[in-house]
C-alpha cells in the first residue's frame, strides 16, 4: 500500500524505505507531513507577494520533501525555491500552481492510506 502510494505520487519508495526501515514508520512520518506548515507558509506568502517568507516556506518544504523521498514534489519545490532565492517572484508565481498540484496529489495519497 505504501509502495503504491509512492508510485502514484512519483516518489522514491526505495529511498524512503532505506531511510525509514519499514512501512509502519513511513506511515508515521506521512502523518507528520500532514501537520507540516511549510506549504501553508509558502502559499500565504505567495498570496501576500512576500518573496522572503515564500522562500523560507519553500526551502523548508523542499527539505521535508527530500527527506520523505517525494521526488516529483521535491523537484518542483526545488525549482520555486531557487526562483525565490534569486528574487524572481514573477517566475515563482507561474511555478506555484504546479507546486500546488503536486502537493495536493501527495496530500490526497496520504489521506487514502492513513
């Protein structure tokens, strides 16, 4: 079930299992992901045109996604992080809808298996 989740979201189950040892532990951390506020920080800052806060939210979310081996989400969050780091806010605004879409796939997938 966890492996199928990773396949559906474009994640790397092999990397996740090597870090977290078993599916039960992965599920535990998936619950923690649902409580992480970095996406909300990014979203709120984007809506407020606050590049600095958006960068902090994106940078934190990037690390969380990398730790969880959410590869597809991690790649797009890495892109928006670099755009925000370079103060390319207009580019970040065009990237954010893809971040939102990939994030929602992960959330929907987590909610199905928890």
